[in-house]
């Protein structure tokens, strides 16, 4: 692998032991991945903010002891505990999670504590080379923003942040960003795509069918919102290894003028129907009237537009809630709602806002919770294994109506 003079100097320890260790890690990994060289990155988003055991602390403490500092703007992913709401976490879990965050802060990281870094100010732009580790964020960045990142694994992401360098392989390369198969959606009526839940189902379907291949989605004439594209990204990155997709005429690297060129790289084509997509709902459908213990929204963390939509739906009726609605979002987005009357009204209605963490791991929701409804395919996909609950997937409107009755509502929506 080619190294610049500065790379060699860093590897030799000329810029300190911390930089030498980080460079050694990156060069060894780059050679294993047959990368031709190291490249500059502009920002990082780390997943090491989640405490999973004492081993997580060893490397952090060593870098802190060596006086290491990140060289590019670096944010932290969601924590293993709701640090802003200590009463929700066991004391030991709170202490461990807080320590991990403090150690990262000593390295110069920003405690954004969100799985949706694209909601923060100054999001990446087309062609920008970044090193993000959160799966949904990587898929969204590559697909919707046109930035470039692989799914950067833990510790590898930290070493990239400490050096501002990363091996050039995978989705940093033009040759790796071309689609492998066409997903033809022309048989699906345009109004079908008006329901945000249907983008969740599309993501699930893509993840199961595409694995880690890049799909080119054609035949959708609707104009999806950023929230819809985010739902698609998160679901596809959960049920499969999709790190990038092209949506003809929508995503920046798939303008209509380039669709024929992209189709020429594909080795297979699949046709998708409404029945195919609705079939993805079956494992999470339940039965009308099933008892539900809680509603969990916000995986990934709710955007400001989603929070606004939630407020409109909840406050449109005087009806109270029979079961709690947990909403995870970022500190940044909740702060945008902080000075409005809506936040207090929503809390008074029984909405519990959570920041810093995700509700499908840890002990955010009560242990005795048996069945949960969500509007997130990502949450439904992970919660069964992580929490041992029955997860039901449905639209936001059906989630709210279920919360009002305490029993599963399907209605005429998914």
C-alpha cells in the first residue's frame, strides 16, 4: 500500500505514540483489504459510545493517557443509556455509559449521542469522504447525500478520527458504487408511496433480497421525503447489509439521464409488487385487538419533521393514552421543540421523550413489557432478539390509535 511521506512519519512515531498506534492499525487493516493508499476524510461518527464491556475502555484509556486528540470533527453515536434521564437507567449502567462518553470527550469528540448524524447542522455533501460507523447513517449518507463511507467498524473509526486518514477501499471507489441488480417497481401505483410505512417495508424487502449488493430502484414516480428515504435506508441496513442504493431520478448518483448506464452494470433484475411489500409486514402484523404494552418511535432518532407530525396527530384529538409512547430523538432535535408549547402538551398526554440512547436495547422500557408497536422496521427487526418482546409494525396513525386503546389497531393502513 502506498504511503505518503507524512503517513510514513506518523507510522514511525514522529507525531507521537497515539498517532503511531492509530496509523499502525489503519495500515494493517488497509493492507488486509488490499487498499492502494490512505485518503483524507473530513469527519467521523463513532459507535464506540455504546458500552458493551470493560474491553471497550482499554483502548480509550490508553489513547487518553497518551494525550491523543481527534484531527477531524467527530461525533458520537447513541449511548447504551439515556444520560439525560438518569432515572430511566440502573445506576451501574448509567455510570458505565457516562464514563465511555467522558473518555471520548477527552479525545475531542462531540457528544451528539445520536444514530442520525445527518440531522445535525452541516451534514455531508456530494462526494465528501467521511468515516461513519452507524449502519443507517452510512446507507443514508452514501445513497441520499452522495457522500462516501464504508460501514466503519468500532476502533477502526476511532483510529480514522485520530489521524484524519482511512484506507481507500469499498464505497470510496467509483467502481464499488455501481448497482448489481435492478428492482423494478413499475407495477406499484404511485399513491402507495404516500404512506411512510411502505418505505419501511421496501427497506426490509431490499435487505432480505439484496444482502450487501447495491440495488437500482426504478419505476417509482413519487417524490419521497427525506424521512421516507431515511426509513428506507435504516430498514435495508438492518435486514441486510445494504450500504448504498440508487433510486432512479431521486438519489444524486442516479439522475434519469444516467439510469441506462447504471442498468448496464446490473447482473439481475427483480420485479416488485404491492403484495411482495405487504408480505414483509406479516412477521410483525399481530391480530387486531391484541394487547399492546407500549409504543416505541424513533429508530433512527426522530427528525424534527417527524416530531412535528407526531405532535399534530396526538394533539388533534382530546383522547388520552392508555399506554405510554416512548419517542427517541437527539438532544439537538428535542432542543428545537423545547421552546414550543407542544413539548409540554405532549408530555402531559403521556409522551415520554428519550435522548442519547435507543429503546430497542438496554432497559429503557420496563422489563415486564410484553408487546410493543412501532412505526420503525429497524426497531421491529431488532427488538425481538434484544428485548424479548413481540414487536408489531404499523403506521404512525395506527401506533397512536393503539396507544389510545391499549390494543392493536390496524385500520386501513399498514
